[in-house]
C-alpha cells in the first residue's frame, strides 16, 4: 500500500514538475515576446522622434524662407515705387522740355512770319 501511495506521489510529483517546466517555458516565451514588443515600441518611438525633429527642422527652414521672401517682396515693392517715382519725374521733365521746345518753335515761327511780313 505504501509502495502504491509512493508511486502515486511520484506520479503527482513528476506531473507537477512537468507542469512547472511547461510554465517556466511559457513564462520565458512571454518574457521574450514582451522584450521584443518593448524593443519594437522603442524603435517606433525613436523613429517618431526623428521624424518630428526632421519636420521641425523643415518647418523652421520654410519659416525662414517665408521671412526672406516677405523681406525680398518688400524690397522689390519699394524699388518699384522708387522707379515709378523716377519715371514720373522724368515724364514731367520731358513734358516741360517738350512744352518749352514747342513754345520756342512757336516763337521761331512767329519770328519767321514777322520777317516775312516785314519783307513783303
């Protein structure tokens, strides 16, 4: 009876040890999966951080380009206004010269008429 009971205990012990080894293997497998998942998550976080830094740098670059473009546009608008002002001054000057020349031509023409009348 004792031998039968001892055999039963040994069977239960063997079964418990087998179950323990299976649980240890399952635990080790779960630990590996967890570590792999954690590594994947860390790699994904690093990739997102790098992408964010890249986008931040691109955004800063575009903002700088925008400021430069606005400053350039402002300069060009000022240059255009100055050029228009100079062209208007030149147009006025040429108009005055034209008027003076026209008056001089009219004066010369009237002098010619007076001479013709005096000669006739």
